C-alpha cells in the first residue's frame, strides 16, 4: 500500500524539510489559503509544528500571511520556482501550442498531465469554447482511477504499483466511478490493448473524456493527453466518440513527435 504523505515524511532523511514540503503541497487552486489548526488537522501534524514551519516558510518568502485572518497563502518565491521549472521544461508550452492547433476541430478541453506518486499533475490545460464548467490549471492534481488521463497513465505502470493504488482504496466521485478492483483491472487490460482510456462521467458525472499516452524517445510513457467534453453530447449523437478517440491519438502523437528525451519531464 502506498504510504500516506505524513508517514512518508517521517521516512525521509530530513523529516523537517519533508514536512515543510507537505505544507507547500497542501496549497492548491481549490484551497489557496490555510489556517494553522486547519492545516494541522489536514496533515495530521501538531499545531505547534505547523505554526513553526509556516512561519519559516513565510520568512523565506514561500508563503504570505493575511493580517486580518491570520491565514497563509503561497508567496512570490513559490512563483519563482514555478517559473524556473517552466523555463527549463518546454513541454507545457509546446503542448499548449499543439492544443491551440486543434481548437477548430474540437471545441472543448485539452489536458496534458504526468504521474506523480498516486495522482496526476496537470502540466498544461486549454479550455475550449464549449460549455465545460471544470476549472483545471497547470499544477493542479486529479485522481488516477476516475479520469481518462489518470487511467491511461496507470495502465502503463507495473502491476505491483497498480495493486498498491487499488489497495489504497478506490474512492467514489460519481455513481459511475469504478470502485471494484476487478472492473479496474479489466479496464487496464483493455487500455493496454487499444492504447487509449475512456472516462464516462466517473470524476464529474456530466463530463466524459478520452486519454492517450505520450512517449519519450525510448518509447516509455511519460505523460498523457486527454480531451474532455460534455457527456450529453455523446448520448445525443452530437459528438462521435470514435472521432474523438482518433483526434486524441493524433494530438498525443503530435506531442510524442517532439522527441522528448528521458529528462524533459522527470
């Protein structure tokens, strides 16, 4: 079973540093601010420890504190690191440019993501003209078993890793989420056979998606692309799933054709 993050921090050479990094990871688009006690409960740490780490991160410029609420948010040094990453990893910008070449052929959303421990991290996202009300930004995260992007990345991992994900629990997001291990294994076998994954309202009930792999120059799957759309358009025949699958493959091949070396993403 994958180790929970607080327990994982206890196994690191510098436990204090690891706990500080967990604090930074807690900030997200959907949760941009934290108070001391709230964050301590979330990370299963003592409030005193969290308070010391927050103060240190604030002093170093990685966090800012609101004087009125005493809550914290990310500071300018966090942005600086993100900008350095973007500068030295051209893939997000290159993928964004490729997505823009397809907006006339697909009016909905494009995503590029990579696997990070037990979740997907988005590197690039392009919102189309169509009515999808999901806010996804680069740096955001999503689950593995309930999205097309997650499932296509999961399928190309080793079976031991997949068993760890399953043993960690398959959470329910909608009535359509796959929570049975046998059903998930069947999907993984199919993804490996056909080279793409489909999400039918499993993360958000009204949204479907197709996910395909992106490979580096050695043929390893290092990222994934997904195209998301309103599920109702498949049901009423206004979108053709087979056409979306072929388009997703085309987009994935275009990014693979960038000839990524083994160090571009990792």
